[in-house]
């Protein structure tokens, strides 16, 4: 009888990726957006909410400007006023979006630097997982070949789709290696 190789198993109570995720969330929560960035976000949100309210007002005002039982005097003027206000607000929103983009661009290096260690750790974990999958697949293939050499038929442990998935993982390894700060 063949002896099975024993591998040490990780402690099931330890979840290093869960710890890393919690640390990432804590890092993100501790980052303080600059006041200008927060203000730009609030202004844009308020302008978009106002535009939504104006569109609702316009939707309700349109029947008063059309021929029919809901028509009232001044209905057309109200519709035109609302349309002009929406157009003006659309211009303002465009300006606010540009300002927000600039402020986010200014904040991006600080944010990226703060989360970089967590990205590196996650990429390293992905590389380790891919390596584990590759080694496990090699063991399955070797086991299947050994069984075949002995004339024993077993269901295929490595269907073609699994081999293709592993090949796909190998193709993305350089990206994760770069993120993890490992040379490959």
C-alpha cells in the first residue's frame, strides 16, 4: 500500500486574509479626506439631488403647458423656467465634477500609499494560492499517471477545463507578482 504524504494544515481558527481585510478597512476608515474633497463631494451630491427634484417638478408641470384638461395659464412659462434651471444646473454639475476630479487626483497618492501594503499582501496571497493550486494539480496528474501505469482506471482528477484554468492563472501571475513586489 502506498504511504500518503502528510502536510501540515493551517490553523483553521486563523484567517490571515480576514485579518488583512479588517486592517485594510481600518486603514481606509482612518484616512481623512481633505476638507476640499469632502466639500466638493457634498456640493456635487446636492446639485444632483436638486436636478432630480427639478426633473420631477418638470414632469409634473408639463401637463399644465399642454392642451387638455390640465392646462393652466403660465404652464408654458413654468416649464421653460424649469428647463432653463435644469440646463444651468447641468453646467454647474459639469464644473463640480471637474473640480471633484482634480481634488480626487490630488488625494490619490496619499490613498494609494496608505493601502499599498494591503494590496501587496493580497497579491502575495494570490500568488501563494496559485502556487498551491499548481502543486496540487501536479500531484493529481502524477497520481493519475501512476494509476494508469498500474492499469487502474480512475475518473480523471484533472479535467481539461481545470488545466485551462490553471494556465489562465499562470498568465496573470506576473501582474500579481508586480503588485506583491516579487520578481517573477
